[in-house]
């Protein structure tokens, strides 16, 4: 009978584990012997029909089935390890004057998509360039808060919980006349408060 080799996934995110299974060889005392190389170049071995590993780099696993009355059979399987995307919120809590724009700055893995909300509103997304990217709210009337919830690529996702608030400061200045009405050729006096 033929050796079958399978895995829980042929492509995983960095930090995740993979389960490999070998079966299908009938014989007395069939032994499945595994070998692979870890991220540091060290050889690794294991025995059994199932193994669980957490590879840090793309890894090729080799299994050999042998035993009494069993012609040795060998198969290999490649497991790809994908990097987990990252995103950072570079904007700290701050204040801007009324009439100014609220600008949040995010930087992360190029090509990844960051998910966020503004003032706990509808979910929004932004594709990252790898350089500092700006999320701009033009002339907000009130303070604006951003909440980054996740960053993902086609293969991996990282949950985020990053927040910042830009407070909008409204002017409280007022002007009033202290001697109105006045006669022609007289001086006008004003008081400014705020």
C-alpha cells in the first residue's frame, strides 16, 4: 500500500502550529520516521503517525515508512510560514484648533489592510504603503477618536487595540463695545474676552 502524507495546512501564519499525518502503509510494526530542519539549521527528528510542530520558516518535512515486510517509502511535504502583518498608530492624543484638520498617522506592513473606526462609527479600512499613512478628517466640528481593530493580509491577521483622540478646541473669544453708540469724530472702545 502507498504512503499518504497530509497536513492540517500547507500555509500557516508565523507562530501557529501545524499537524502532519502519515498513514496508508500496511505491515507489521510499521514505523513512521520524520526529519526536518528548524529555523536555526538544526536537524530535527520524530517518530509516529502524527507530529505537531511550530515552524518559524518555510519547512520541508520528510517521512519514511518502514517495518517488517514493508518496503521503505518516503514522502515530503512543504509547509509555508507567512509573516504576521503589523500596524502602529503614530498619533498620540493631541489638540487642534477649530477649523483645522484632524490627521491620524498609521504605519505598518506594506500591502496590508488596517481596519479602524472613527468615533465608534462604521468599520473602515485603509491599505498601508509601508510608509507613514495619514487618515484625515477635514474641519471636524468635534473631537475625533480613532480605534485600530486589526491588520490583515490575504494569509494572516493580527488583532489590534490602538486608540488616539484629537480634541478640537473652539475659540471662546468675544468682542463688545464699551461706549456704543458714539458721536461723530469720537473714539470707539472695544473689549475682547476669552
